[in-house]
C-alpha cells in the first residue's frame, strides 16, 4: 500500500516538474528580470496554443486576448508562454522583432506538417547554403517584372471560378482561386484538368493541407505525439485518420512527380529559349537539365516536388484569407464597398486588370494594407527553436526554447498608428507618415529581413484582381442568417463561419 502511495506521489511530483516547474521557473526568472517589458501567459500543457483557442472561444477573435494585454502594457516587448513543456517566447517589441528576423540563422523553423518528404526541402524550411541557393534562384522569378506576364491568367482564373463556384463557402471560394493560380504558375498547361482523389487538384490539395494543419490543433493526442516523435509520429500507433492522410500524401507526391518527370522529358527534347514564357517548373527543369549536362547536379526531382508543395502551402491560403477578409469588410461597411466599386469603374472599367491599371488601384491597395494591419492571416510566424544560447537585446534565450515573432504586435498600439484599433483603410491613402515611430519593423505583413515572403508581389497582384473583379460583378452582403462573426484559425487567421457572406449579381 505504502509502495503504491509513494509511486503515485512520485509520479505526481514528476509530472508537476515537467509540466509546470520546468517551463515556469525560467519564465518567472525572465519576468523578474524584465518587469513590465514582459507579460506572463503560462498555461500548463496547452500553453500558447491554448491562449489562441481560448481567445477564439471568449472573444470570437484569435488575437484579442494578446492584443488586449499588449494595449494594457504598451511597454511589453515579449509575452512569456510555453509550448507544452518548453518555454515559448513571443517576440512583440519592434527592436526585438528586428533582431530575430535579421539573425535568422540562429533559429530553426519547426515543420508545421511534421510529415516526412513533404516541404522540408522547399524554400520555407530549407536552411544554410541550400536555402541561399534556392532563394537566389527563385528570387528572380518572383519580381514584379517577371510576374506581370501572369496577369492575364490571374484575371481568367478569377472570372471562371467566380462564375462556377456556388460562393456559399467564402474561404473555399477564395482558396479555389488562389490554389489554381499557384498550380498554373508552377505547372502551366501541364496541370490542365489535373485531378487528385477524383477532385480538381487545388481542391484536393487545400483539403489535405488544411486537414493536416487542423489535426494538430484539434487533437491533443496527435499534437503530443508529433511534439515527442516529430516526423516519425505518423508511424507510431497511427489512427484511421492519420493512415488516410499518409495515403493521400503518397498519392499526391506520386502524381506530382509524374508531371515533373514528364516535363523533364519534354524540355530535354525541346528546350524553351525564352525565359519570359517559362512557368516556375520550366525554370527549374531548365536549370536541372543544365546542371545534368555540366555534371554539377544540385537540384533533384525531390526538391522540385517539395518546392511545389511549399509554394502551394505558402501561397494559397495566405492570399485567399487576405482576400476573403477584405470582402468581409466590404460587406460590413457598404460605404467602403461603394468607394471601392467607384475606383474599379474609373480605373479598369470593363477591362481586365493589367500592367497599366494594376498600380492605380490605390483604394484597393489601402484596403488590403488595413486588413494586413488588423487581421493579417499570418498572425504570427512559424514557431522556431533557438539553436544555441542567444542574446536578443537584454534577453538570454536558451538553446531549445521556442520563439515566435508576433509581427502585428505593434499594429494595435496608438504609439504607432492614430486610433490604432479602428478599421480605417483611408489612413493608407494619406501621403504623410502613416506609421509613427517606425523602425521599419512595425507594418511587416510579409515578415522582414532576408527570409521575408518571396511571394509578396504575387500575393498583392492576386488580391487586387480578386477584389476588383468580384466587387465589379457582385454586391457583397453579410449573411443575415449568421449571428456571430469570428476571426478564427484554419491554420491561418480567417473570417468565419464560412457562409458569412452572400454574393448578389449586379445587373
Ligand atoms: C497575403 C499573402 C501572403 C502572406 C500574408 C504571406 C506571409 C508570409 C510570411 C509572414 C512569411 C514568413 C514566414 C516565417 O518566417 O515564419 C512568408 C514566407 C514565405 N512565403 Fe509568403 N505570404 C503570402 C503569400 C505568398 C505567396 C503567394 C507565395 C508564393 C506563391 C509565398 C511564398 C512564401 C515562401 C516560399 C516563404 C519562405 C521564404 C523564405 O524562407 O525564404 N507567400 N510569407
């Protein structure tokens, strides 16, 4: 009896140590050191993810709990929380954000999917020399000059999907558009009619990446398993759902590899000379074949596959939720919708959005910036681990701790924006200083520093075309059947429920 009692007490003590003391003690020491520069948000087990989910439940807004705390403590530079049993430091001060973005080599991104052979060799996750090589190679394809040749394709995709889609699910509607744009930008005509799981490729892919992302948030068993076993978690006592995901991922990889191999054979026979006519895959394959000829193979088929999944993952939901949130605000504020419609009629009339008129859509650009400021889909960056003990300003980060940059932390501070919590897109139309006390790291929706978003020009082009063409064709209304709008997460921050808007054809 006594033995069992001792065993149980030891177990409780051990759990208390791992779940509470281990993460909490260093956080308390930091809090003592930093005083009002730090806000403590420690919750055993659930940690930072729990703060997000509770905020949605209590405030209908994933960021509201943090935003309230930051507004109450404008001196705060970090939020001290936990990622299960590890201290997790949420960086909020603009100087601290700057340091961690510039010293990006000192941190390693945690794979959001924890799936082997999925995105690890793509630009988002790559590190060191391989990352530099990829960034240089892809960088030239993502300049405005190179991307503008995709404008006609983007117009066509928006128009045809708007026509076909039943528009009852805002987030799916938007993601169908942005997913198809990424697929067409990567594969061109080669992916025409591509089906996965009996569905259009972009729909199958959106569902797959969405389900994987949500599984970790919604299922504590899977979250813990992945925390402990990383990519191997999928092989350890997998449930039916996990087995199904693994099967679908293998099927996807096989189909995409087939396309890549087919293109390698096509371009081996008939190389394309004009770079302007190349989609991303052609650029890759041309370089692949050149390296093969010179016997200096750096690019492999696996890398091309990971790059496609990376660009799909990084480029689809981000742009879709930004555009969806813009449309939500147009429905919420009909007077803004009229102003935007007027701009569209004046600037593009009945034409497509093209190279000349795109940059004259100033009001649409301002609307997008305001959505980025208050409801950026990428509300925090990917979680990162600290590679070696590291000093950031006066904070000593320990090897193995987790950090996250809260890139919008300063958006809601009156010290940086007039009436910071008010939705006012017109602030971005002022020619003067919109951002007060700006060190260049205050309004950074696409992150900042060497690892900022490579797709930002593409994202802005797409979002502007989506908003312009949809507003011209449809009156956007709030769905009266929806009682409560929330800013939740489907991996990224997005407006919910999915049926929150109605689209009424303009005559
Ligand atoms: C509104 C739309 C978008 C937003 C808000 C956005 C935001 C971001 C952010 C915040 C990062 C940094 C992530 C981190 O460090 O944890 C990032 C990186 C990245 N984004 Fe985007 N993104 C958008 C659209 C796109 C598009 C359209 C593409 C490409 C098709 C893209 C491709 C990438 C890639 C490859 C990276 C990694 C860059 C590197 O590490 O060198 N993004 N994006």
